[in-house]
C-alpha cells in the first residue's frame, strides 16, 4: 500500500488491521484449501460406497493373480449387477462357480441361453479359457478397479470402510474450518514505520 503525506512524499506502508498475515499463515490457508478439497472427494466416495448396494453395485476383492498384470491379486473392483445377456466379449465379469465360489475373469465368448447367457471366460494371466462355460442370468460387470485396493479394504474389515472414511472426512472438515489465529503486528516482526499510520500533519 502507498500513502502520500501532506509534504508530498510517498511512503510505502504495510498491511492494516488488527493482525498481519505471515507467510506461514498463507501456507496454512493453502493447506486448508487442499484439505477441504480432499475432504469433499472423500465425502463423495463415502456416499458412493454407501449407495452402491442400493444401486446394484458390489465390491469384489481379487484373491488370485489370474487377472494380472492389469488387475493383480488384492485388487478391489466395483461391479454392477446386470443381465448376463448384456455382457460383451472383453467385459470383466464376476460369476458364481457350481460350488458357490465367485470367479472374476474376462468374457471371450457370449451366447444367449434361455433367460440368461452361456459365458466362456478366461483370466488375463491364464493360457487357456476356463475348463467349463458358465450359465448365468445375472453377473457382476466390472466398471472400475483399483490395484491393491483390496488390502486397505481388508485392513479396515470391509464393513468398516464407510464409517471410517466418513469419520476421517468429518475430522478433515472440522480441522480445515477451525478458526485461524492471526499474529499481531507487534509480534510478527513488523517495524512501526511499515504500519499504516495515516496522514500526518
């Protein structure tokens, strides 16, 4: 700020007000903005995770490396429950074996069969297709995947993912909006001649 005195001389003066924003405070503001953004993203993810089952989605954790290298063991997938007849070759799907265990592989051949479809699947890391085709009416079609994301899911116990992330997001928001302390001018190392003292006679 520039203030002109009655004598015509120009003086440079510092900021006015009850306190002075130090460089540290500026960095704190930047950090707060970043935290607010991250908290917003976390909040959206929490809402998506909570609403996923209602929208026909499920989380699938890969126990083996049959879909490597793109989806190694421990990957966490988001799968949508769809009609098996909607599957196209190239889709990654989760179906149930005859013994009731799930398998997640890529579809290489899809043939309509009654109310469902006959699916020939193959793991990306496997040399051959699965021994037997799968007859299914509903399957989980993968819409997104996070390599090794299953480790965090397992660590948090699966069902605790949503409340844990919700709690963390809440804490981040509270911290980001906590009132900021300003450093008084006389404690910020600002000399008196840098203060706005107004127009002197």
